[in-house]
C-alpha cells in the first residue's frame, strides 16, 4: 500500500541520508558528529537546509519572547529535523519535537536517533490536535 505523506520526497531523502551516516559511523558518537555527517549527506542528496536554526519561543499573547530554541535542521524550509544519540527514544522526545514544530510553525518533523544499534526515526505531523506518527 503506497501512502502520500506531506513532503514525502524531502523526508525520504533525509531518512536515506541518515541511514547512510549510520551505516558508516554506527552508534556511539556524540550528536554533533552525526549532525555534521548528516549535513554532508543531505548536501550530496541535493537538499537545501539550515543548521542550528534559532527561533524565538512565545507564551500565549505575550509580545516578547520568553526564550530561544535551536533546531538541528530545517530542510527545504518545510521539515524540522531533530537528532538524538541516545540508547532509546522516549515519549518525551516526541513531545519535544511537537513543541518545536509549534514554535517554528511547521507541520512535518523527523526525530532521528543514531544512538541505537539500528537507526531509528519517527515522522511527526502537526496538522491536527492529535498528531499522527509514522515510523
């Protein structure tokens, strides 16, 4: 069964690049190492991206930001990518990505974990009150 997911072409290339990085490096490095390697692979895949993109965080109607958050990648201006290098993803990491999607006003995000023996990723879509998650 073939599904049409929003920005499927972009997320597919990102996931492919992440698999390439994990295939070469394996697990056990710090997150920044995977971030740098993924940037190289995404360039090779022809993806445009910004790395370590800072964004203001606002609270309700308060006009001034209450802080800033730095996303690992925003790819093609549409997909937020958050990297981890931990033993296992937990629900708190999904909640974190959903909060970042809200702050950046983006719908699609990838949570990629290089810390496990096999690469793990989750694709989150923030287009409804109850976001859908695709593994």
